[in-house]
C-alpha cells in the first residue's frame, strides 16, 4: 500500500495510534477513498487512485501515515487485497453514474506476487464490456533493486485487463534496462519533484526527463501531488499527460466521489470547486 498521499501529514511516532490491521478489517473500519486524476490534454476526468483510510470510532478518519509504517507484511497484503477488490467492485457504481473510469491501486512490490493479483482481478472484475481494466502501481525504487523480480512481476501482470504504472519515478535509482524490459503503461512522477517544478530548475529538469522518457517508451506520464496552479500549468507545457493532487481535488470517500460525478452529469456548469480547475472543461464520461 502507498505509505502516504497528497493529503497525508507526518505523524509523530509517540502519538501515532496503534492500529491492528486485521482487527480494523474485521470491524470494517477501513474505507477506500478516491483521488481524481485528470487528462491534461483532453481537460477531463480520466480515472482515480484508490487510497485506504480508517474511520476510527474515536479518532475519526486516519490517513495511511498514521497506521501503515509499523505493520507487518501479512497485514499489508490483506489491506492491499481489500483495496484492490473494493476498487474492482466500486467501478460498477461509477459506471452507473455514466463514467468509465480507469482506477489505480498501489501495491508493494514485495507482496505483488504473493497476492496472485491476476486471479484476484479475474474473480472480482466487472463483467461490463466497458470496463477499461485496472492499473497496478508499483514503486520505482522497489522495482529496480531486483531486476529478476521486476521481470517476473511484469510477466505475471500482463493479463486480465491489468496495466502497470511505475510510481514515484525520480525518487529511486532507475535503470533504463529495467524500464525497457517492464511493460508499464504509466510513469508517475514523484511528488517531491512535481512540487515546485515551476520554479525549481532541478525539479523541472527531472519532471521533463520523466515525461520525455515515458513518451519514448510509448507510455503516459502522470504527475502526482500537484498542489498549485502554477505547477499544473508548467506540467501541461512540459507535455505531461495526467495529473492528480490537491489543486485538482483531494482524496474523498466513495459517496463524495459519486456525488462529484453526478454533479458533472447535471445539466448546468460545474461549480468552481469541482474537480477540473485551472481552466479545464467539465469531466468527460469516458476515460
């Protein structure tokens, strides 16, 4: 599971609540929230990333940084399975709102094989012929540490409507040979370089390199953690394909995401706070 997202804040280890993942799953504290992703070229809603949240009966909604870092691998595997299956099931609700969205789920490389993702997707995937498949995000630095593992994962995940995105590009130590052999469809720029790319020459160079590299591999570039309009406009000039972040929309509970989709379907102009900002048009109904 992704350890943090653009809504997360650092939690002091002494004040971090101690959450047992298995118990939270059993007690149904977990919810899957969605952060919208827009197509920067078509100026429309293209998909969303599924993110885990705990709705604690006493502490309210907890972000990943408050409960993920200290849990064991088996618990992370159960949480990743829950997130993937929930996202596959939720897609039908979004289709019912007349939106065909490409959803993404972040899965740690260390448990990607353990989960038998192709079988999980096959057993839980929507039966609609409109379903565009599911994006599995794998973190860059984990992939480049073990070339053989990257090859195995790449070979396993090319079935049942699964596509691969390389997450946090630029934060690790990429080897072009690994990227060359991995059948990825998206390259997600690390938020640490996306933030300030309009004013920081180093960040701008890394983002432009990532965008150009993605295109050379025939893939799409995604900017993660876009928090202001200036960075968003800069990424558009660079040729970035997709973006997500606070300036577009925060992550939100499923019912709030559905309400947003329904507002875009209503026969009236979208409200300024709705997903597409910075001069973009209302969301498209097809990703």
